[in-house]
């Protein structure tokens, strides 16, 4: 119930208005205040995004990171999506308050490197048994629940990037989806995904 949400002081909710413009991002301790902010609609947004702040984020050597999963949207009706198993773990080594500001501050890990780190942290098989299945569930549910907002384009396909954080229990949290994959060319071994996309299209 909502009263249970209000009684948890460590919960922080993040409100994003017009997310593509990167302004109007505000934290709230209580969901009630967040909903009141939406009602006032100060920034005259068409819609808002509400996210739960991950306060107990799982870190790599005390550094924050994101897991990037690329998904090929082949069809909207019927809904056909193909997640790529080659994921990228992007670690932010910046000491500045603004994270992921420069490419030089980013460290790219392959899935194999991330699995090796999990093993060193006594989390054997965590990726296969826990993280990847939850990522697939989150991806499928995200596209299914938001199908009404997807546009069917004739002879058109889309490659999107879905970014996730993990909490200390290794539960994934979706933080954003980008259809503009402008950083794709910075990723190591991206030819693997490019080749697969061509195979799917042809």
C-alpha cells in the first residue's frame, strides 16, 4: 500500500520530465510529493518518468557501472524483439560529480570479464542463473507494457540500447532506453552485433 511506501525513509524516487531535454529531474523521499509535483506540471510536460533510486548499487571495485543490452526491434505487430547476448559492462572511473561525461572516463568490460569479477566476489554462476534471466524478464515486460507507444514502420527496423544497474542483491533496474545509439561505435567488438543485425534484416 501507499502507506508502506511512505514509511520507508531510505526510499528515494526520481521524477524526470521531458527526459530527452535533461531538465526537471528531481528527487523525492515520498511518493505523495512526487505525485503532487506531477499534478502541478510546472514544466508543462506531456508525460513523466518515475524511477526508484538504487541506493544500494552493486559496484565494481567501488566504481559505479551500467550494463548495456542491445535489443533489435524487428516488428511491433506482432511484437518481435531480439535481445543480443553480447552485453557490455561500462564502468565509470570519473571522480567528477557528473558521471559518464567523457569517453576517456569509461572502462569497457566484456561479459567474460564481468563474470570473472563476479566469481572473484564469490558470486559464481550469478550471471547465468540470476542476472540474465531477470534482464530478459525486464526487457520483455518493458516492450510488452509499452507496445502502445511503439510505431510500426514499413520496412524499418530499430536497434535500441537498454541500460541497467544492479543492486547488492544483483537485481537489475532499468535506468534508460536509447534508440539513438550514437556511442555504439565506441564499443569493442561491435562488429558482432552489426553482423547479426544484417543477418536478421537480410
